[in-house]
C-alpha cells in the first residue's frame, strides 16, 4: 500500500463531521450524562480548583488562575471521557494526555490526588527540592509521558503519539492535548495542525483553553472563539465551540466520533472560582495569599453538593502491541575498507536503513530533505516506517516517537554555505542535560554511532558531513560512548592534536606533512563530544609535554575546544591552542573555506610550529 493510499489527504472543504455549533445535530451514540454524573463532575472540578489553590499557596509558586480555567475540562477528561487504568499510569493501552500548557500542572496533580494515586502531603510539597512534583510536568512522574510547558510543543508531541497509535501500533488508544490560547501564537502549533490533518489523525483531540488572558496582555484573539474555529477548520480539523465550564457541553463534544483530528474550542474564564481574579489582568503566575486562599477554598467547598456517585475512568482496550527497544544492534559489521571514501551523512543514512531491517520499531523522519540526508534509503526499504514532515522543521523536532535513534536531531547535512552551515549546533546540544553528541569521522564510526544511539537513553545528536572522507577505521573497530580513539601515536610525539569529523582528516594530513620535518604529533578522535573522554585526552597530553591543539568546524563558543578546555582546566603545565571558525561563514569551495577560517592542514601545520617555537623560546 502506498503512502498516499495509507494516509489519504486531508480536506478542509469536505468532511463527514459537523463543523459548526454542536447543538445543530445530536450525535447518534451520544448519551447525555444523568444528573448525578453531571453533579459529580462539577464537584470534582471544584475540588480540582481547591487543591490547585492549596498546592500553589503552600509552594508560594505556580499558576492557580490557569488551573481554575480548565477545572471542568480536566474533570470531564479524566473522569468521563478518557480510558485508562488509574493504578497503572504507564499502561501501554491507556489513552495519552499531554498538558501543553504545562504551567497549569497543579491541576494535573490535583487530578491524580482525586484518583487516589497521590497523597495530599505530596501535593502540598509541590516545588520543594525533595518533591517529585515540579512546577511543570516531567517524566519522573509516572503519569507524565514527556516534559511539557515550553510553549507550542505539546501538540507536536501529541501528533507523534497519535501517528504512532494509528500507523505503527494500530491500537485503540487516543491522544488528548490541552493547550492554552497564549501558545496558539506559536508557529509550531500550526505546523502540528497541518501534519495531523494531512495524516488524518482522527485519534487526536486537542482542547483549546480560550481564557482570553495571557501573561502581560490579553491573547490576540481574546474570546473570539469563532476565529479560532475558522482557523482550525482551515487546517482540516473538525472544530467545536463549547462553554468550557459546562460539564454537559464538554461531555457531549468529547464523545462525538469523527474522521478528522478534532479541536474542542473551550471558552473559559481565567481564574474561574476566584472572584478577585476572574477575567482580571495581573494574576498570571500569581499565588493567592494564605488568608485569601482559605476564603476562596471555603467558598468553593460550599458549591460542592452532596453526591453519592463516584466517578471512575473506563478501562482501555487491550490492543497495544508489546515493544522491546533493549539491545538494538546491527545485524552485521560495517562493510567498508580503509582508504575508501564516503560522506558520513550517507553512511548515516545507510546505517539507519540497515538498523531498520533488524528492528521494526526503528522510525525515520525528514523535512523534505531525504535526498540530501539519505533518509530516502530508509524510506525505500521501510516506507511504512518513514514519516515525511515536509518543511515543518519545528514540528518534526518535537515528535516523541516510541523509538528515538536521533532521526529528529541528527539528519541535518553539514553543507558549507550560509544557508545550511550550522556552526553552533554542538554548543546547543552540549547545553542539554543528558544529551549525547556523536561526531563520527568516517563511514565505520558513523554506522557505529547509529547503533550506539539506538541504545543510549536521552537525546542523541549525530553530526554528519556531506563531503566524502576516507575510511580510517577497520570494520571490526570497537566504539563506545565517551571513549576516544587514538588514531596515530609514537614515542617521539611532541603535540597532541584533537580533531573531529572533517577536521580530523585535516589533522591527519597535517601530521603526515609534519612528519617530513621530523615533527611528530599524536592524533585523537574524540568520537563523542559529550560525554568527552577526558581521561584519554589528559593522559596523552601529558605524554606530549602538556601541548594540545583542537581543530573544529564550529564556532569558538561551546564546541570541541571549549569541551577540551573544561576537561583540562585543572591540569598544571598544559597549553591549549584552539582553531575554530571566528565569524559567520560565507559560500565557497570546501578547500577555500577551510583555508579562510584557518582550520585546514596548512593552518594546523603553522600552529604546531608556532607552539613548538614558543616552547623552545620559553626555555
């Protein structure tokens, strides 16, 4: 079955779903909740408000008004619409929930307190240094799949989950995403909307909390919910306007079947239930003083009417397949011979396709650059596991697919030209906690990097290059995360040189040239920039009398040179020289650009001579 046949194309002009007011036509399978159910859900909503206020006031931190606007939404979602096992939040069959407006996380914690999964003592410990309940949702909490809160990310994450459910797992679980109206100004939201429509993610439901107020100003569209509706419909979504504080309307809208992704546009009041803050500016991220909080909670408690009915979520359908991602390995060693030439980005593409033959959970994504990144190799072999995101680069980087092999972050081709030369990428990824940065220098190390990334927890970034480079490693060479390679050495080495990727080949060429002058240098390939093999580097720099030179096709700030500086900073008698790109590059031939920015073999030779002359003069 072709990609087009499998996915279809979304159309905003034709749909089997009603597209306007939900009162127009009752749905056949909609069963209006009885009055006891309605009252029970209202009671839960007010308890969610009470506990959100209690948690934020105790913490002295948080967004109670943002929590209060979504209380009915959360009540209906978790106690009427979603299917999940409350005692097993990680059950693979559960419906998924993404709190895109992550600053409202106290209301999510209050839900799990209501369910009985959390204790009140845990809730009021929120944001304390020893509490697992932080100011935004994090995966350390069992009921949270991915961290959220950075505006505009949640819907892209939900798209990845919904795509996985529909096309990979072929399972019944649905994905719900709660967004704030402030983040609707983010372009990534609309990239995700287009993606969901194109791939007909009818198992995806977004709830838009239109409470009118942002942080310092009203949101651009304020309470013009019909404008949100028209925008969502223009992107191929089924869009329904509801009163976000009406339990009945929420129950009805969330129960409607549809053959498109659905947006529930909920008109709400920010600070609902807090009289002094309702629909008022100046209350975003502001907690209630203790005396005010007690008064408001007392008033909310008085609105909770006696109801003997207890609400429990429905059990999910048990049809999600088991998934094992442990010990993912290549079926065979790399098939390269020393001296052959191949671009590491091509070797990367071939390696991902090869890994896909061994494990059916390997997935590749691209942004309409598959003929440059060589992900087209994977697509040709495994078309049902390839996701074309077109040019929606923000959206692609947010997908949390079940298998993370670095496709979302490592497919970028490093082309020398101002439009495609990313020379700050290592600095960016070095700043991410628990990230791993691979910088392979030939086809063998590129393939090994893919295999290691498949077995490494957290974000993995593989930096590849478009120009062909010679194979320098044997196919049976053993590679490990955080373990550098000493490519050449002798007892007469006077300087240690560290290069990575393309610059490693310039360093090796410089070493051959200097050998003719009887100047010997030791060459190290770090393989991973983070974690860096500090021990190997320090040991070999000591052996070359403390002299070390780093060479990189990256800006001076945050790359290989600074990583090495950090590793040797406490070592006495060490001298480091750093060759890198000093300013924004321009277009040109590779050899010309390397020379212009002083990272070619001739520049390396000159730096070695200068360092040795300085040492001689110092004596």
